């Protein structure tokens, strides 16, 4: 019944678009540089595509009270680097053919958020129906979300599930910080695989599944366990040999009309960090 209501609302909005505009999209070829977004894969029959979000690109959803307002420390007189807004790229590249992708009231078709320095796949709808159905899947926690993270120290192989409620607040520099709080919102992070590494320092490559989607959830949970992410200075990590937070959205899967799945390989900058390390144990 809920899906039927959403489809009826979407059909009214979709009717405002010229049907000739609703063309199919193909994945953009891999570019020499990974500094710009591109389409990873598209399914025109369900109105969904996956976008490669590079680090230093922001996803700010207008109806999200917790969206990240990046503010980096800078030298006196310098303008702070606030990153590049992914929604502007979506509006420019996709908005010409897809009305939802130029509609700020519907978050430009972007289905969910990734932190500024997190790389990987972001889902974008090319129809209002697909946006509503995808949001429903996220709200119902029916989306498979797999991340790769590198944390400091050797996370015990016995760590399988981190269930610790989170609350957050805006810091004086404008950034968001989440902390474990018994009165916070439910947050559940599953540890699927851990590989212990050594090199510039002891570290663990961790495959993570998110069962909830709280702001900075993986970063806050692993920091709470005493293993902050490499490069994540906001949560106690060291950026000496990794210039950005080592966190990557590697796989997303959901059903919106039919199953839709995308995998996103680890980008070159994070692969180079792993080349500095060697495995010593795995589980």
C-alpha cells in the first residue's frame, strides 16, 4: 500500500516532464583521474544509477538536519576548503534529462549521503518513483551497505557486532561529531572480516556492513572500540601516512522494482596506502 501511494505521487510529478527527456544512460568510462564524479552503472528500467563520489565531494541533503558542513583548518587569511557539492554536478550533468535531478525539493534525486572524505558509490534516482521507493528501502533498512575501512591497531577478530547508540552535535568549527551515548539513537555496525597489517604502524583492514545509517557511524563506532580510522583526525586517527579518512563505500544493493546492485573498487589513493602495509593474519 505504501509503495502504491508513492507511485501515484511520483506519477503526478513525472507527468510534468517531457517523455522524450527520459533517455537511457550508460556508465561513463573510467577516467585517468578519479577526482571527478562519474556514472558507475545505470538501470533505466528502474530509474536508478550509481555515481562514483570522490573524496572531497560533499553530499548535503536539504531535509537532513545532520548533514555535514565541512570546515577545515586553514592558515590566517586563507579561504576554507569546503569541498565540491555533488548535487551541483548532478544538476549540471543529469538535470538536463531528468527533472528530479534538478529539483532541490527532492534532493536532486540523491538517495543517501556519504561523508565528505569517504569515497565510493552513491545512489541517485532518475525518476520520482525510483527516489521514493529507494528512500523507502533505506528507511526500512533493507539496503545492503558494505564498506572497507582501515583502522589503527589490531581490531580483535572476535569483534563481530558493534551495537552502541549514537548522538551528535555541531562543533564550534561547524563540523559534526557523533559519540556513543546511552540516550542516543540505535546504531548497529557488523564486522564481516578483519585483516591485521603492519607497516608504518599496526593497522586492520576491516570489511563492514552497516545495519543503520547514523552520521559518522563507522568512524564513531571504531573510535569507541579504541581503533579510530587511519587518516581520521576528527576521531583520533593519525594522518601522517594517509592524507584522508580511509573509508570507502564498496557495495550497495537494494530492490526498487527489481534488484539493483553496484560494487565500487578501492580507488588508487587508498590502494597506495595498502601497498605500504603487509598482512600478518586474517579472519
